[in-house]
């Protein structure tokens, strides 16, 4: 289990880069650029959206509705002696990372102010530590959500590319 919503790994595949590109292209639709309400309906016929170029790709799973924890998958394909090596990085959307960092800063600041206030009044209560409890809950929710989504994406890519996982 990753304790950070970020994952970097490699897939060793017996396929050559052209076969990998064709298999990826069969599973990836171009990204839809409609408005927010049009994105709530599934307009994709394939399980991923994004792009696949000659040596690289950037994709994300297609879902109906919204899920802040789906990973953005960036990859690079290199030719090896026995096939190909696909270097993959999975991370959260950058906007979600900014929102989470803002919440962390706010809750940490509020928690320390509350804790200092309880120290100043010589009355300790658990309510003064509640921002840290909320911070812990958010962290666990993000880690669980990201890991469950990234595990399913990794499994799908391993099956699609007939590859072996290499960390």
C-alpha cells in the first residue's frame, strides 16, 4: 500500500512498441472537451480517455460522474532486447492536489491555534484536537481512494500489455 497518492513503476512486456501503441490506441478515446454537465454522462466507448503518441501516452480511466481519486497515468515506451519496457507514473489530478494541500494547511493552522488556545486556558479537551482528526480522516480517505483506483488501473494495464510488474 502506498502512503502517498503517487506511484511509479515499470511494466516489462514481450510486445514491441508498435504492438503496445496499437493495443493502447484500441483502449483509449480522445479526451472530451465539453462542459461540466456533458461530462457527467459517459460519452466514451473505451475504458480510458487521453492520448497515445509514438513513445508516450497520458490517459485516465473513464467513469460516469465524478471521482477525485482517479489517477492520471503518464507513460513512456522504450524498446528492449526481449520486447518493451513501459515506464508509468500515476498521480492525482493537479487541481485535486492543490485543494488537498489547501485543506491540509488550513486544518493544521486551525489545529495548532486550537491547541495553543487550550494550553493558554489550562483546560485541555479533545475538541481542541478535532482539526487533526479531520486531517487524519481526509488523509486516509485520499490514500484509500487513490490506491483502490490505481490498483485496478495497474491490473488492467498488465493484462492489456501482457506484461510483468517491476517496481
